[in-house]
């Protein structure tokens, strides 16, 4: 290939547009794939439903969760698996709780909150 030549990533504009639409759902797809691969239960989970069910309170530190905070901060909202998928937990409403990203990262794949 000639140096500086344009490398095309997608075969068409349609494929490029499809990839841009698919990107936000890739994390959800990965969780679904891991749960199904390990023959665990899988249920489509909507974050807003979990946040509302838990009254916008982190279930690890019991402090309020703000949905309008920058998603790159430690206080951003996330979903935590009570029993991690790696430990045999299902991806379902019964096994998911609201947590700050920082709290969720600190908990890691432990069965009990740190």
C-alpha cells in the first residue's frame, strides 16, 4: 500500500451508519453474550427502571446517585450485579442494583460490598 493512501474502514455509508447506531448497545450485548455463554439467566434490563426502583440511591454506599453527572466521574450511575456473572449470577432485575461507578469498581467481582 502506498504511504498516505486512504484506508476505507467501511464498505459503504450504510455500513458506517449501521455501526454508529450499534455502538451504544455493544456493552449490553457483551453482558448478554457472557450470561448466555455461561448458561446463566438473562433478562433485558433497562437502567432507568433499576434506578427508579432503587430510588436513585447507590446500594453499596447508600448515597444519592445523580443521573446528570459526567459519566467519566466516580459518582456517575451504573448497574451492579449483586452476584457477579463471573460467580454464577444472572443478568436480571433480581440480581442488579444501582451503584456509583466508583463503588461498583471498588466492589469488583466480590459477592459482598467492600
